[in-house]
C-alpha cells in the first residue's frame, strides 16, 4: 500500500518530495554546521584529555611508600627505599595469583594468572596517578596517599 | 538550492532503509531475522576483538567493534531490537570469551551508554550518528571506570579518566562512522533496487 502510493508520489509530485521538510536544504546546511561544532567540541575535549594524561603520567611520586591492596583491603605497606634485596611477594586470593617483584626504589607486577595480563604490561609503578591494577584478581598497587596534594587532586579529577 | 538533493529525496519512503528519524516499516519476521543476524555479527566482532591482545596496558581501551551493530540496529530497527542485540551480545560474549569477571564492567558501561543512546537518539539523525556514537562510547568508558572503582574500592583508578575519554572519542568516532556510512550506502542501494 505504502509503496505504491510512494511511487505515484515520486513520479507525480517530485518537486514536492524534493522540497519536503525531511530533506530540506536548510536542514542539510544545519547538519553540516552542527557536525562542525561537534568536531570542534570533541577535538578540544580530546586535546584537553591528552594534555591531562601526559601531565598526570609524567609526575613522579615524592614518597616511596607503596601500598598493596587486595579486594579493597590493605595487604602490605612497603617503603621502597628501605628495600635492600630484591624479593617477590605472592598474592593468592579467590580470584587468582599475582607475583609482585620489589627491589630498591622499584616495584612491578612480575607475573599474574589473570586473562588480560594488563597488570604485568603496566611495568613499574611510576607515580600515584597510574596505579598498577589487576581488575580480574582485584589487586591494586599504588603509592601511599600523602594527605595534602594527591587527595585534593583526586577530588578534582573526579 | 532545492534541486541539488534528488538522491536523498527518494530515501524518504524506502522499504528497508531507515528514515532520518530512525523509524522504519519492516514486517515483524524480517525484523526478527535482522535482529538475530546483527546479534551474530556483533558477537563475532566481539569475540575477535577479545582474542586480540590489548594494545595498551590500560583497561577499557578498545575499539568496541560490536557497537557498530548495536548502532546499526538502533537506527534501522529501533530501540527494542537494539536492546536485544546489545544484551544478547553481552551475555553470550561473556560466555564465549570466558571472561565472566569482566561481565560486570561490561554490563555497567553498556547499560549507561545504552540509556544515553535511547534518550538522546531523537536529537541526532542519521548524519549525526557519529556524535551519538562518541557520546555513548565515552559514557560506556565512564560507566566501566565507575564499576571498576566500586569493585576494587580504589578511587585512585579515576586517574584513568582522561585517557578513557580520549579513547572513547576515537573509538566512538570510528564505530559511529562505520554504522553511519553503511546505513547511508544501504539506503542508496535499496533506492536503486526499487
Ligand atoms: Zn592482571
């Protein structure tokens, strides 16, 4: 029904359809204008985010006290500067096992049995803004929050 | 001015192609089959993407190819079918890839982004699909991040917000443009067949 009526309309009143409000030229123009505005909005947002990310990831932590969390609770607290011998910490929980390597001033996830291995690929813990996170095993390694700067900044980011 | 848009004018009463406002007259059986097919495609895209090792050591950064099919369903078949495509893809995808732990992150991100999609869809017509796609990708990442913060009880993960927004913009633009260009091409093909 609809189709036949369309074809007759197509042939008989072509000008009407071309000029119909659905495909009005003024609307086509406004698409382009809107698209341009959105492109600018997203570009600005992208540049801001990139800047924020570069800024965040280049800060090095003043404190060397590291906290290891499992299932949201603190498991170990280590001052990396006081570590003399390289050692491993094995965390086994209900979700899986993670092996953490600690040496003087450095900490990293040595191995994990999580499916994605993103925590291992993260490498060394650099600053408090990019903690080592193993979401499948719910393990987080991060620098201790010094009460002044970091908390305030965390609030601002959120 | 008016005569330089003849190609689009025939789009209006097309049988299978979506109108700019997303409504469509499709028989129920055809709709069901299209929904099932789109779900299968989305599932394949999801499984392939899940089997590729992640590019960056940051959670939530991925292309989200399966979202192309959700967007396609949303604009060609409507809200209900899109909801079916997405929810089936999440459940089956989690089972197929065996990542049941990431199920919660996936669900929370997807629910939030889908709510945003159906709420804002009326403001974005076919030629602005990419905008809606970016917005939903960004919301998806924010929802996932919120779920991760809640699950690990670690607010410090919020520092990933800028990079997740950035990746949402890039991935959303890509998937949105894919769906948008395919929908526009398909409507032109259908026109020529008529
Ligand atoms: Zn891991």
